[in-house]
C-alpha cells in the first residue's frame, strides 16, 4: 500500500498540504536533533502527502447543515427583524455564513473604511439567528460596505481551526473597496472550506467588468497558512468553496416591460435564457461552480420599503443580482429562495440551506495509518539522493510592458528514486530569491514523482517601473533552485523592457517631445542622470521643455472633451485590456487619439499620478502642505515653491477638476470626492500616512477646488 502511495502523482506542493494532519499529530518519530530543518520539512510533506492518499481509510463523512445568505442593504440601517431570513427553517443550521453588500454608502465609509452600521447589522444578525440553538461568532471581515459574518453552533466551535480572512478591492485602480470581495477560510474537522462574499461591477453593460472582477478576486485573494514555510492558499485550493453576494449579473436583451410580464407569469425558464450568468462563455467565469434552480422572482430592484418594482426615473430592469453558488464534493442544496417579507432595501435577501459532507477523522485508524507511513518512509528516506531535471535553463521574456503580466512555464521532472523538497533560495547579499519584478509560483514545495509546473512571472509594477524606465536596471536575474539533500540548479531569466511614461519622472517627460518608446534608451538615461546632477548637457539642452508632459495633456484633454458629464467618473473602474491599449498609445504615439472608455482613461490618469517617482507636490514640500492646510494663502504659497513642471501640472490638473465640478449635476462629483481621490496622489507621503494626515492633505487640496474656500 505504501509503495503504491509513492506512485501517486501529486500535481503541486499546495495540494499536498491542503489536508493538514489532525491537531497534535507528530511529524516524525525521530527527535528534532536527528534531522536538519530542511529534511524535517521534506519528511513532513511526505507524511502529509501519504496521509492525503490514505484519508479514505481513516476518515468518515458526516453531514452538517450550512445556512448561506446574501443581502444588499443599500446603505440602510436595520429596520426589521431578520428572523424571516435567518431562521426560516424548522431546524437550526450548524453554521451560518452571511454576506452583506452596500452596508454603508457614505463617503466616510468609502474612503476611510469606518462605519457605525457594522455594529448595527451585527446586532440585527445576532438577534435573528435561530432561537433553538446557541451560536458562537467565529469571524467577521469587512471591506467598506462588503461584510461577511461566520457563526457556528457552540458544540461545533472546538472543531473549527485555521481561520483566516482576506479582502480584495476591485474598485478604481484595483484597490478601492466599493467593489470587490471579502472571504473567510477555515478548517471544519478535516475539511477545508472557503466562503467568498463579493460585490461585482454594476450596470447591465458592464458584463466584462464583472468577469474581470471575478478573475482578479480569484488571483489576488491569497490566505496565509499557519506554517509560514508553506505557500499561500488561493480560493480554489479548498475542498469546498461557497461564493455568495451581489454578483450584479443582469437580464439582458429584454425590455423592462417584457421582463415584468414574464415575472408576472412566473415564466422564469424563459428569463433564465437571458440571464448573464447563463450566458458566460463556456463557463470561463465561475468554472466548475454549481447553482441551484432559481424558482423565485428577481431580487432587484424594488422601491425601498415595498414589493413594488423600481419606479424611479431609471426604472431598472429586474434581475437576479443576488446569488449563491458552490464548488466541491458532498454538497447538496436543500433550499434556495428569496425572502420577500423583508423590505428594508431595494434588494431582497437570498438564502441557501445546504447539507455539506464534512470529513471527520477516526483517531484510532489515523494513528495506525500514520505509524505505518512513518515506518515505511523512514526506510526509504536514506536510500537515494534526490534529483530533478528541468525543461529549460534559460528564459527570455520579450517586450515586457508596464503592468502587463508575462508567464513562462518551468517544468521540473523528478527523475530520482525518492520524493524531493525544493526551494528557490537567496543569492549572496540579496534580500530575496529573485528581483522584485519576478515571481516563481510556487517558490518552494514538494515533488513526489513525475513532474510539476512552476510559473515564472514577470510583472513590472509601480515599485519597479522607474528603475527599468531609466535603464538603471534590466530584466536580468538568475534563480537558484535548491534541492534539500541534493544539488542546486541555476535558471537564467532575461528580457527586454519597453520603457513607459508610467513611472517616469515629470521633468524627464517634459523634455521628451516624442513618445518614450521612440527615444533611444541611452538618451533617456542621459536625461535622468543629467537632471540628478544638475548638468543638462544632453541634446535637449537647447530645447524648451514642455510645460506639462504630453501624456497628461492627452488624458486630461480626452476626459475634458468626452467625459465632463460622465456619471461616476473617477469612481467606476475601467477594463484591464483598455488600460493596456491606452498605455501603448501614450508610449508609442499610435493611434493619435486615446482608445477605451472614459472610465478606463480616468483610471489610467489616476494610475499615472500614483506611480510617479516624485509626486506632483514634491516630497520636500509635503510637511509644509500639512502645516498650511488650514490657510488658503499659505497653501498657494507652497505651490508657488514647486519646480516649474510640477507647478504647471498641479495647476493644470486642479483647473481640470474645477471644470468637472461645473458638471456635478451629471457626473455626481463634488469637492469632497475629488479631494479624497486626488489628495493621496498629488500629495503622496514619504511615509505611511495616519488618518489625521490624510484629512490635512484633503483640506489642502480643497483650497484649489472650491473657489469659495478662503
């Protein structure tokens, strides 16, 4: 049996450690002094992997009832009991997982992630739990208005472990928490479960943006493990994934009256054919997820306080925005329904009662299995030295661009006689195993037999662009792949980086009359070095610099002409592919006009300002800005002290923002919103800001946006 165990092919090290040993189980029968830490780690992985393969022998499946619910509360405070939603089933569930969206729509919640409504809804939830059982709060996580609460019956609480919570914002610039997800992962007995509450992009036409939000959440949501030597866990690395929330997918291609007529006839089957979730191409999004049959009418949008469809001027088309899906084995949905009696919001809450099979370890059988594995592995451990072969030793990344991922696959073959533990290790006098623009995933792990794919990813972001743009660094690195008890393997990574205006200093851009990628790299390096040494002896010495970088002018001019009245400008994210087209246009000068939506151009402008190596208001004047934030005249004096190109850009941008405010009736912008968005970009702190500093930077900027503020 144990021999067969090692013929099993493990796809990744993360798979091997998903099912951790039961609490308190020994790692090895040997004393810690017997093995080095590296060998202990390898043996630990071997034991875990073997236990995974044998888990069917020592574990049984018990059914537990999960209540999963989602409710977009539209910024309202709780006005009615939640019992009709949380306690509708006769028997109390074993676990509660409840997700809320739009908990608070105020600007304070959006920009400072602080809201009194968290405690108000927490109290309403606590009072609404099933009265026939006692529950313990395990975890709460919130990102602005997206909140997830996890309760468990008190008798099950001791079997909940490894609880972790994470958040991902997918709003403007990929960070703002008005859209995104919160998640909780935990182990219940011997099953790993992840619960995700998401609020995806709104509006019927933003179908692809919702898909992009989903992909970003899956990519960026990473959970730390208790053992820091183990890689992080993504959402999909769990036995069971429960995904709930306001997914915002709509009913498309039908007029509002057609939809309402079909709802009145309860012809949900016809409506499902136009539901955007069912139109997802080959399940490219939510691949492998299951959703129960929807036999209830759409949960959005109602007049608040009633069951009447939206009668506002916009007259939204009804839709099943609020959904619950799952992925994994041993899950059976018992009920899936909305709760029409609750009228607090313009959405109706949705619930799903699920019967979930949870693996429970038989301790006696587990101990017997573990001891047998230890005996056999100890015999094998010293038989051979581990060895691998690599699919390639040299990788070249062609035409690397700012904020555009490139991935190459390194395949590692275990051609030795024993499983091996591998890790990319640091080189002498270097802080990490690789340069900051490079990532190996996984960077450490365990390979039983067969092969494993390791992603080598090059990604130039805001922290690495400046050095690459200036030619001070190149895409060059050597990775050292180390085998525990084996030899080291060297992997060369090279590439050519295409310089970008993103991450290039304002003074440099003002000297470049041509797009940056049309300029020789040596010229750019000379501009950077000559400016820093105050010796502009380059070919541009006799040319008058531009007042402002042409790239800023192109973006602002585009927005001024096309987006002054754009609803939710500067607050609605753009699309990743459109940003890449805008970046290429700015960097190459082709085409002559900017592509993409207004939202994508606006987000590109914000990102441009964020990644400037020296912000518009230079670091040297940052403290003076804080000190003068309450005085209009002093604030203007500080700006007059800026270098000429920085002063020009500041005045140009604030003039544009004042033009936007003239159209506030259409774009819904006001001084507070713009000050909150632009202050951290124009007045970036050289250190981490506290809340008081943030407010002072906003006060400073308001002097230049509000003509009445003196």
